[in-house]
C-alpha cells in the first residue's frame, strides 16, 4: 500500500470532519515530503545534521571566543586561534514554525485536488517559513561575527571561507540571496570553484542581497528536530490574509544548537558602501 502524502491525509480528514479537521504526524513533514524533489534545491535545513529536540529544551556543548586578554595567555593561540576558545554548554529549544493557506471553496468536494493543493502550496510555504526561521536564527545570533567587505561581493565570501579555515574548520556551506547567486556567481566560475571545494549553497530571500551566511554547518551546528507536525483548520492571526475564508495551518517544531558560533560569519557590505 502506498503511504499517503500529508495532503492526502488532510483531505481525508477534511472530508470527514470539515472545519474541525486536524491531522498530526510523528515526523517533520518538510523533511519527509519534499514537493520540489523533481527540481532539486538546497534548503537551509539540508545544510544541517539533525538531532532530536529534547522536551523542555536541549543542552549541548559549545565553544566560544575568548574574553579580552585571554588569548595572549594561551600558548600557540596566535597559530591556532581555537586554542583559546572557551568550553561551555548552552541550551536551545524547538519552536513552532507555521505557514498558512486559504482553501478555495470549490476544493471542499474535490479530495484529490485538495490534497495536491496542500502538498504543493501549503508545504512549499512551510518550507519557506522554515528557511526564514533557520536563516534568521543564525544571521541574528549575537555570537555570529559580522564580516564587512568593501567592493567585491565574491571577495567577501572568500574572506569568510579563509576566516573559517583559520579556526581549523571548513567552509562547508553558505546561504546567499538569489539575486547574488544569479547576478554575481553564475557564469563567473565561482560556483565551479566552490563545488570543487564541496561547499554547499542554499539560495533564499531570507539573507539580504549583498550579504551571505558562511559557515561550517557540518561541524558547527545541529538542527534540533521536534519530530512532529500538524496540519489543521484554524483561525489565522490578524493580518495573515486580506479577506476572510477557511484557513489551514501547517506547523513543525525546530531549533538550532549552535555548537561553534566561531565557525560562522555574516558577510555584509561595509558601512557606507
């Protein structure tokens, strides 16, 4: 028997329960069902290794940059800057990530088309919301260093790669805006150079044009996966839609364990540029 997609499961529930329909899943639906798999694109979640999120929050090990004056007292910190990093623990939680659509009334009596609408529109919007939450979670993290550049965007990216390797790590991946991907990277040879270096690229609007998030995602962070999801008819927050209608919400639960903020850099134009 073929396993039902999330949309098919919701359409079946909606046929029975109408506007009280709610379907829960014991997995994260953006991971298990990817409606864009026929046109592959690296999402932000694809950059991370995963670990289950603990109830009530997850404690994890972390290394941080030394306080002022500490590095000078550590032998060979000038050669191996990571020798002066401080060893600590930190905590993080899986938070809800949600997306919404409104049901066209005609789909109420068309289960196949309703299922397709959920699978190919609601889940795509959920993947976009996931990109936003995970990208912002790193870019806005107070311990992720800003790395300003002047002039050349590519030089800024490569400076971040160099900084990461100067900590003994590898620039495993970067998150860039589509505008920079197509207008500054495509056709320049840079993508081929990065591919030879096995550097993954996720392009998303959730990083501002002219900026990038470059890091050792493989070693420096983990995606905290709540391992549960829900699709349900619900009342949306004010401002979600311009007009009233039947709204359907999809929700997953994720967070980030940032073990090595020292291995991530937010590349951005220098002030006044």
